[in-house]
C-alpha cells in the first residue's frame, strides 16, 4: 500500500478534524520519493533512540502519538534534537505522522481506553467535540409582502456563496412574511449589506450564529460512573495493572482514606488538569498535574492518581496496532517501539 492509502485509513480511524486547534497533527514529514509502505513503527514519543530503531528496521512510516515537530523551524541544524530527527527522517525516506489529540477525542480512543482501566461504567465526554463543518449564521427579517421577499431573494442570489443559502418563509395573517435565511459565515457580509439597504428589513434584522452539532462520543476527557464502586486502594491496583506500571503517584482527597469508595472517575490522558479540573468526581486520573492543581483537587475531597505524562497514553498503542492492522488487511508490518518510554522513572 502507498502512503496515500495508509493516510486515508488513519483518517478513517481518527479524523484529524477532531484534534484541538492548537495541535500540529497529520503528516509532518513526507518523503520525496514515494515507496510502498511495508513497515510502520508506532511510538508515543519520537526520540533519537526511536529513530535509531526505525532506521535499523528500514521503517517506511513512523506514527508518533506526540508530534515531534510542533513549533515552526527557520532552519534545520544538527544542534537541535528535533531538527536532527527531521533531517534523519528525510535522509532515510521515512514519513512521520502524528495523530495526538485526534486520538484523545475520538470515540474508543485514548481517553476511552484509559477510563476503561477502572472497569465498566456509564461514560460521558467532559469537553464535547462539535462538527468541523463550515460555520453558519441565521438571518431573520420581515417583509411587507411576497413582492418584497422575491425581490430581496433575487438580489441575494447574486451574492458570493448564495448557493449555500437555506431559506424558509412564514406568512402572517396580515400578509407580511417572516424570512429565515441560513448562510455560511463567508457569505454573511454580502447578504447583510443587501438587507440593510432596504428600510423595512433593516429594522427587523436579527443575526445569530448557528451552533455546530455535537459529535456524540467524541471530545476531550471522560467521566465514568462506575457500575461497581471500588476503594481507592483497589482503583490504584486496577490502574497499575491497566497501565503496566509498578508505581503510581497518589494524593488522597481531604477526609479520604485508601478504603474510601470511588463511584465517579474523571480522566484525561497526558496533562489533563485543564480538562478535569473543576469536575465533580471521587477520583481524577491523568498523567501529570502541577503541585497546586493537585492541592485544589484534594481540598475538594477528590483523590488524584498520576502516572507520568506518557504512561497514561502509551498502552493505547497496542489497541491501535490491532485496529490498523485489521484495516490494512494485515498486509503491512506494524511494530510498537521497544525503546519508547517515559523519560521519568522512580529510582
């Protein structure tokens, strides 16, 4: 399969439109000479050690959960480790793709995998994703009769973007008409200028922004109401097993003990304080939080489990490998990096 075909499958599994606006996702390095994709290396972070691994196995594409290229470069030099990675990828004809927050957001993605470590429960999204379609506005105005409406609509049809207009008309008992016109934001200015040029419609003109429809099951963070509440101690053991870690960091909520029961759990992979902070739950689970963010949670009686940033994400690579392999009909070798690991360890 060629690179284009693999990218199409990656998009189907987790649309890049689900990524946060600040993120840098998608194809980050594209080889100049196309070649069949025979080997894909999955990693949470693309480091020098992982790049050595990729070059050694003659990898064709690296899927790095975190984008190794995030801020703009003005030059590619050997003194910067991320620039060195870009140069080595180019020299060896290796593509680099990063999904990052699109994997976090998609239903069945990183956050659903993470909260699944606590067992079955009723799961909801903390920060709801919405459709990425073109932003629209609703224009409402009234006209005296059919003639005025038809004249205005004829003028509006000659404005840029008029092919996207959606119009409804409601006739009043007095013979006047209420018109509701929906248009893309790009066509709003032209339409409003025409309507303001008519004294009657300009007085009744009302403009509102149309809310984008939610993408059910998608978004940042998850809240689970557990079917079977567990003690804090049991929750810790469950997450150790789920994440494959011998140690976790725990902060007990105010007035809580290891035997206190956990019914509600809020999770966000990575650095999740901005998503879970303020959510009412017995337990927060994320990769990292600042000292003061933990104190805030504890003061409200919420216990906190921290695994270190990438440890809250890395385990999803195994889940994704199976999904990707199935979608590629097992025609591509998909390998999880053996050198990728969180830079922090307990000593």
